[in-house]
């Protein structure tokens, strides 16, 4: 039985992310960091919006594809440098994914749409871009907020939480409040949002 284009593309995205030299431990198992992120993105998308289009499914899986190849340190360590790095990453993720999708046999319109989503164009205006952003924010809050808390002071954390919240839809907000946070982090979120 031959693989569908989606299965083939998914396998290739996973194979790229499996090369990440950065390791994250989850439930006592070591994972390449971006492979774990990709798996979390896809699982959260299918939980949050099971009828998501194939384009969004691929954009979710490939959101950080090969992210380690463009180091944050290669840009100035200030706000401008950070924003340039983020913009460069979006283009890089979109381009890397586009070449995989072409190889898997997708047409130009499908590839252009996935690139549009990965580059997060028309946030708040395009429903699928918003869906992807909701999933990115939910994955951050569920899996990456706790490590962040250890690195930053309370005011910076509140600012990060507020910025994250402002990117999300009402449906995203409802899902975010259902996440099983530690009591301390739930309190921090409530304080940040004035709840």
C-alpha cells in the first residue's frame, strides 16, 4: 500500500525534526526537541479542532521544522535582533516545508497556503491562521510555561502571558483555562489577566 501525500510529508517532517541535536526529557524519555514540539502541536490541534484542514495539520507539524539551524545568537541579542530572527525563522520553516510538500506531490496552491499559515499571515483575520496561533499558544501554556517561569521574573512573565492571551481567540481562551496548571502558575495567569 502506498502512503498518501499527507503520510509521506508527515514522515519527512518528522525525519527532519528527529535530527535536532537538542534533547528534551518528557516522562523520563529523551526526545529531539523539535520532534517533541511537532508532536505536541499536532496532538493539540487534533484535540482542539479535529476537523482542521490538511493544510493546517501540516503547518502545525512543521511550525518549528529544523529550528535549531538558525541560532538566536546569530542575531543581535536585543528586541530588534529577536524580531529579525523570528521573521527569518518563519520564512525558513515555510521554505523547508514547501520543498517537502513539493516532493510529496502537493500542488502549488496547497503549498502556498501552508507557507501562508506557517508565516502566520493575517492573524485575527484569517480563521486558519488564528486556529494555528491558538494551538501555538495552548502548547506554550501547557508545556513550556513552567520552564519559562524558572528563568524570568514575575513582571516579565505576566507580560508574556498577557501577550500570549491577546493573540488567542475566545475559543482559545476557554481551552487555555482548562489546562492543568500548577497552583502557582494558575495564580500567575490569573494575576496577569486580572481574573
